[in-house]
């Protein structure tokens, strides 16, 4: 299963690889991939938070909507 930790590890590997390359398109490609892995990690974390909020209050009507709204207003 893909976790935020795994995504961040992939991001770190991409940054490490990018730093070993001279400036140019290949280096930029690895930096772009690192950024994509980091964004994916954040999305996974947000989904986990939403799922936990819903599990904590499953019986409340609209709990998923409330949890989603709180994520949108939370600082990133």
C-alpha cells in the first residue's frame, strides 16, 4: 500500500538523484518528480485525516462533509 512515508522517501530519492546531475532537463525532471511525490504524500495525509474524522463520528449525519470542510480551512 502506498503511504505518505513511502511517497516522501521517493521524493527524497528524486532530490538526491537531481543533486547528482548537472543543471539541465534531466535534473529538472527529477525535481518535478520529487514535487509530485510530495504533493501525493500530502493528499494521502489529508485523506487519512478525513477518514479518521469520519470514523470518530460515523453516526453523525453529514460527518464526512464537516470533516472535508475542516480540512479545506486548515492551514497547509
